[in-house]
């Protein structure tokens, strides 16, 4: 659990522009990845549940909702165990860019059959 605190100084030293998905990935790894994933949902159910999958969660919620959560998650949901205080509010745009980029279609599950093409 101490890993995020080790990465945070490195994150603060990196330059970031608004909406930088690469920086957002680093912020996600430092502040969110202990409990969450950011991957497209697969048909076999792996990574198919939100809020464990933040990319999937963001597909049905707005960036404004994520900003509210980062600012005060206990105001949004009093019983949450999530503590995003490690994530600085100015990095939320980068995080949103990363989560949106992670929404690209997933590769099929191993052994999954693709539907036949229509003529």
C-alpha cells in the first residue's frame, strides 16, 4: 500500500498537459490501480463490473462526476473505502483522458467465437 506514496513525488515532477492520457495512466497507477482496473469490458465478464473497472464506470458517468468524487468521495457515497486524496485535482483531466482511451474495444475472450458476418 505504500507504493502510491513512492510514485507520487515522481508524478509531481513530470510535466503534464491537460488531457494527457500517458500522464493519466501514471496517475491511475499511483492512485487507483490498487483497487481498480481500466480496461474494456469483455463479453466473458472479466473486468465487466463498474466501479471496479473505472473505464467502464466513466462510460456511463461524466467527467464532472469523477471530479466530484476526487474532491470528496465521502460526500458522494458515505460508506466508500476509496480514498483518492493521493490524486491531485489538477490531474483529473489526465486521468479522464486515460480512462477514455482504455474504453477501446477489448480483444475477444480466449476461445470466444465471433459472430458470422452478414451478406
